[in-house]
C-alpha cells in the first residue's frame, strides 16, 4: 500500500494550540507529516527559525509520524523534494478561504500532482492566530490557553526583554530630562526668554 506523506507549511511565529490541533488531525490521516517552517528573509519574525523549530519539535515529540523541518523557496518545490503528495493547510473561518483557495490553486498550477488538503481546527481555536497571540502577549494579556506552555514561556521571556528595553529607554529619557533641568537655572531661563523676545521683535 502507498504511504502518504504530507507537508504542513507555515510561518508558525509562534506556533499556537490551533497549529497543534491541526498537526494532531493531520497525523491521524497521513502516514507521515512534515511541519515545514518557511525561512523568509524578507519577514521580520518575532521568533528565529531555530526557536520556532525547537518549539514545534517539543510540541510534536509525542507524535511518531510527525517531523519538523525548515525550507525556503516554493512550498511545492520543497514538497516534491521530500516526496510528499499533499500539502496540509488549516481553514478556521470563511475569511481564510479566499487566500487559501488562491494559494492552493496556484500550487496546483505549479505542481498538478500535489493535492492541498484543508482541515478545520477545533471551533475553540477558530479565532486563534499567531498574529493575535503576538499582539496579546505584547500588550500583556493572558496567552496561557492559546499556546502550549513552552511557547507561553518563550513569549513571556521575549516580552520581559522588550519591557527591560522600554524601561531602559525611560531611564535614559529621565536622565536626559534631569540634565536639561539641571542646566535650567533661573538666570538661564530669563536669558532664553530675552533671546526669544528679541528674535520675535
Ligand atoms: O502560516 P502562513 O504565514 O499563513 O504560511 C504561508 C505559507 C508559508 C504557506 C506560504 O506563504 C508559502 O507557501 N510560502 C512559500 C512560497 C510559496 O510557495 N509561494 C507561493 C504560494 S502560492
């Protein structure tokens, strides 16, 4: 019997519970599933490819038939290279459909032998996206039910670092404001006002 291998391509920045749900579903219908992270030098991701790979590897270690890889270039070329016969993509809501259809049809045009298979994650994840997770985390919201614990931990670490940078900025700002204030003796304020009046007249 032919074994069917599929590729699940994406950015996974970061991987969410929705992605994990889809991986689990995919692992049940395909003999082999490769989660393939796109290496896109034009994008400025929150997590490096190495971080994303690590997170996905840890999230999927319980699945015997799931592996994680990275790729660049066309998804169809990568799929052919690893001898996959299908591309797995998730559709959460009708709003995903147009983009996914366009992509699936373009991929079919490029490689007619490859099929795109759409699966729906559990309804409870239908609102979930990496972009929203990043936004909620950046603004200090709770992300624990949205991503696996390891990802939540990594996000918290990232946000702590970002926060420290902000605090650093604030401290630097305060210091420079103090320096300006120190220079502003009453005599200097009067001198400045006089100069300004002269300029206006
Ligand atoms: O998780 P994302 O960002 O929705 O994934 C999009 C992805 C990586 C599947 C898509 O951008 C892609 O396949 N990029 C690789 C380049 C490619 O094949 N482009 C033509 C697609 S029709």
